[in-house]
């Protein structure tokens, strides 16, 4: 009996919230820094308005809220403070190690974050060796998510047709980017309300990372 042909030639993971459980940590840091600027926001506001967006997009939102740009040094201070917080407490998403080990098809990570941030989070969680030579970040393309550039760049590097790529995302911004790239999007809704990912275009939504392999095989 011949083995089944996989439905996909490449699985593209987002990083924060999909591979590493970093978003609750960085959301606290970001909220505190906005509070220090006089903006009354909490972590839920950060998830609703900022998570999944590039830093450039976040700065545009902050400028709109403040009525003027964020102060010089804001970005570097955020990176320093979030790096320290991540190094102290970030963990891999539950089940992700087993998922990666058992995929059986090519995979990579494509994030709106920087390579430095991915090296920090993937390094602390022990996932970095699995993604050596498989990392794509915001500095690799002209436009980040929700534009499709990052996913299309990753697919091109692996010689995969977009229609044969599966994207695993946890934010509406990332889902929209995958849909715009012409890829099948699986919405991981551990922290994001399921309906928001579905409305953004996720074909399937799921709450347990260990369910992903079966979904990729089309078992359910």
C-alpha cells in the first residue's frame, strides 16, 4: 500500500502565539509602556489593536492615539524590555514540539517580528535548531502582514506553490495575509476569539496545537 500524498508541500508557522507563547508577555510590556505615555490601555486592548501587526503599523496606531508620534527611543526600549521579559518567561506553545517532529513535510516560520526577536524566543524555548535556515521576518520583505509578501517569499524560497501551502496563524492580521497569498489558513484560536479568525478567512480554526497534524491531513 503506497503512502498517502500530503495535501500540502509546505507548512508556514507564525511565531508569536503559534510556536512560542510570547504574546501575553509582550502584551504586558507594551501596555505598561503605553500607560507611561498617558494612554489608558490594558492587555486586552493590546491584543485587539496591536498583536499581529508590524512595529511600523503599531507606531502609526500609537501616533493616532496620542496625537503625535511616540517619543524617540520608544521602539528600542520596547525591544529591550520585551527581550528581558521573554528571556525570563517565554515557553513553547503546548504540543508544538511533537507537531514539528511529526510533520513529515517541509515547514518554516514567517513572522512580522525581526530575526533577532525570533532567535530570542525560539532560542529560549529550545525550538531554534528546528528552524535553522527556515526563518523569515519583517526585514525580508517590503511589506509585512496583512500583505501577502512574507508568505509568498517563504513559499518561493522553498519552491512551493501558494495553493499547496498551509499557514498556521493566530491573529486576523496574519490570517488575512495568508488568504491574500492564496494559501489555506488554519486559525489557532487559543487566545484569539474563533469568530475573528474565521471572519478574516481561516478555513479551519482549532484550539489544541496537537490537533493540527490531523487537520493538515484532512482527517477532520
